[in-house]
């Protein structure tokens, strides 16, 4: 698939999907670079991709936030009355996806990135949308640390149920698998599942069972029991508990919104910063009084309150 557009010069191909290709193209008039997603309709089923691109533009053009990649124009390509393809003009971001195995970040920086993702998601939720497809490949980080959330084709309105099962199996919340109503807690699950994958290289233990037909609602809704002590070993307890709090099967048992997610991540960052160089993070005693970077003490009560956000985690006050 090639791209030829008047007044644009293709600089490079930057991504390919099953039915789409993304190019970096420079506007010859302004000198500005854009990311242009292209789909060619070869058969009637390909119109679903055109619809997803249209949906992505609805979201990307409605939200003005530095973490949300902007979209500028959706352009269907017609031959007489028949649509034979489509273009989506997007903000070009010179970033690396978190799915890139060559991307390595300290834990503190990883938590900062996810807090920024939370800020972008909060903006989406305020605008009335759920992303519904969070995964490492949809989070870009630039060389100077800028974070961009991309790919809104699977997004939906807050409180709505999708007509069919959509999403990426390793990161889908249970309500997505059973076609339930989606809200901000759906993205809370996706964020926790994505952080788990970035830190451990593995999907959350409550992953959909891939040995079954992925289109069966009954089987997709069946989830394995989490084993956090095994899967989350080797990281600070605060980070492990955060992931557990996000990835609960029950929506009501999760952190309630992105405000809670961001606050909890920032608290976890303040704890991680206290870890001496070379010390095993899983052995950090988080019940000590800790000083954050502003010199404020984090009390044992605050830490216990954080851990108590997770159901079935026993916390005791002394």
C-alpha cells in the first residue's frame, strides 16, 4: 500500500496493521509533519476498519489534552458513490511504544509515565469516552519523556455496552468480554493490566483463557484466579497492590476513577524513591515513615489506607 497525496511528501512508513498502514508525511505548504493512517477497502468487511477510523477521529478531535494524540481530519475516499478507502490525519509523535522490548525505564519513571496516562484517560472520561483498548503498544514515550495515548478506534461512550466483543484479550476487563456497560473503571483495569505487562513481561493472571474460542461470551467471561504473590514478586508491595486494586474482576472492587489511580501512583512513586540503590524492591519495609521529595512525611496510616484499597488485603494498625 502506497500513499500519494497532493501537497504532501511521504517521509517514511511508521506502522502497519492487518488492514491499515501509517505514514509520516510532511505538508509542503506548512512544513509540518503528520501521521496519516490509510485503509484500503478490498471487501465489504473492511468497512468496519473505516468505521473504527471514523470513531477514532470523533474522540481525537474532541479532546484537547497533551497526552491525547490529536486527530485533524477523517477523509473517506470515494469512487463515484462507493467508498474504496479512507485517510485519518493525526498528530505525528516521534515516540517509542511501551511494547518495544528495547525500551527500558527505571521503576520510578515507569510509574510517572502511567500517572500521565491516567491524566490523559481522565480527560477522555470527562469528555464522556472510555478508551477500552489500553495496552503497551498504544502508549508512546518520546525521547524527552512526553507521553502520548493513541488509537481510539475501540473507544465507546461512558455507560454504553458494545454490540460485539472488542479489545485485546490480555488487557480486557471482564465487562468487555461479556458485553456489559463500560465506564472509567474499565480503563482502570486496562491500565493495571498494561502496567503488569510492562513490569513483568506477562499478562495479568486473570487473562482470558486463550485455549477457548475467543468469540464465546460465556467462555470469555470465565477468568482464572489471580496469584499476585507469585506473579508480582520482585517489586515493591505498593506497586503490586496497586495492580491488584486495578485488576479486580468486580468493577466495584477496583479503584474508582483516574483521580484515585493518579494519587495512588504518585504515592507509590514517593515510596519507590526511598529505596536505596541496589536493594531488592520486594524487601522494602513500607510501614516505616517515609519522606517524599517535598520533605513531607507519609505516615503508616496513609500507607495502610492505600493497601486497604485492595479487597481481601489484611491491614492492621498498631
